[in-house]
């Protein structure tokens, strides 16, 4: 099992959390997603998966969910 936390900008409400969770759990090998929502700030998205995920796949899922972006904060 691999668990990694990503800082994500652009999330503001529970709808955002649901959209991101849905997109990320659709990725192969993902077994869980938890989100510490910071409205209009940098939220923390923790993904548990069977192995490492390609960052490009995470970025694409966030974009598809609603234009959310990984940040370096």
C-alpha cells in the first residue's frame, strides 16, 4: 500500500470534495481518498493505492473533476 498527500488549490465546498473523490477513486489501484478541505485555500488530498501513482494521472483527474490543481504549497 502507498499513501501520499497532495496539496490542491481551487476546492471550496463539499461538491468539490465529491467531484475530486469520484475522479481519483476511478484511477486504477486507488483504494481510498480523504480530503482535508480548506475552502479557497490549499486543501490536502490523501490517496491510498496499491502502488505509486503517476503524478500526471493525478493532475488529469483533478483537472477533469473541475479544474483543480496540484500546488507546491
